[in-house]
C-alpha cells in the first residue's frame, strides 16, 4: 500500500508528534543506563512524560495511520515496563547473588551482635568494593538487552513516522 510522502502528509501534526514521542521514549530508556541515580530518576520522569504523550496522541490519532504508532509505542512501553525491565532486574539480582560473595555479608550480619548501623555499613561497603567490577558487569549485561530492544523499536517507529507510513504489525514483539 502506498502512503503520502512526508511533504504531502494529511496529518503533519500527528507525524511530528509521533516522531517527538519516539525521541522522548528513546531518551528515557537510555537515561536508565546512566550510572547516576539522578539520571535514572530523570529517565523515569521522561518515560512518564512519554506515557502521557501516548495517551494524548491516542485521542487525536484515531482514524489516521498514526493510530498504529500509538499502539506500537503503547506496546513498547507495556512490554518494556511490565516484562523486560523487571526480568532484567530479576536476572541481575540472581547473578549478583550467584557470582559474588554475598554469603559473607549475610554471615557478617548474623554474627554481629552489635546492630550498630556503622558496622553494617562498613560490611556492605567492603562487599561492594570487593565485587565492584563483577557487579558493574552484571548490571551492564542485564540491562543492555531491554534498552537496545526499546531504542530499536523507537528507531523503527521514528523511521516509519518520518516516511508517513503506519506500523504494519503494531502488536508484534519485534
């Protein structure tokens, strides 16, 4: 099926809104990759804004080719937020437990009759210092696949919106 080229687009506002939505959602996902907590929180806020944008576009894009973009982005956010990121966190926690010496921390807590917060923090700091490289590798390896998947979907949707084309299979995983 042939669609109008971008210069003859019937819904230029929807096209632009879709393209901005994809950019905002990709930035929000990439911000989750940052090491600082502030950037992670900013990424969550940006993704919340993208979710609001999807809701707004759902109202205005009905009966246009951009309804498929709304469905595509909604599905991206749903799969990413409800399945892939929680799965990545579960895998990350499992691997940290399996590949680092967290048992030493547990034993230190159990053996410590003194429940002083300073002692507990020293044990945790020692554990993190001893396993810092493993933990970094595990976190990077666990969170990268969902972010790559998310950004790829945003890129694909952006490219289709830029050409004024609908998403052919907006309910698909890939």
